[in-house]
């Protein structure tokens, strides 16, 4: 299991606890911090999942990245 997945899950759990504590006490700032930590933890967990999938299937990941690069190059987005 990737380090990003572990820290992401921990941060997401902390965010849930913070949001619940903020809701119980009526503290909007603490509740907002909890929501932020949930989102950040979820994003970090997704990064960990992506890293694991690249390690398991490097050629598929390379082909997908090349395809996306080709499509963006053809669109000439700058």
C-alpha cells in the first residue's frame, strides 16, 4: 500500500471528525477545516491509487499519457 493512500485516509478521517465536532459545537470555521481536510485526504488517496496503478501497469499508463498528449497537441490549447 502506498504512503499517499495511508496519509490520505488518515487525513480524510481527521477531516470527518473535525467536521462533526464543528457541527456539534456550531463552529463554522472548524467545520470548514474538516471539509477541507476531507477533500485534501481524498485527493491524496487518489494520487496513491494512481501511483499504484502506474506501478502495476506501466505500459498501459504510458499509452494513456501519450494518447492524452496527442489529443491536447491536436487541439492546440495554450
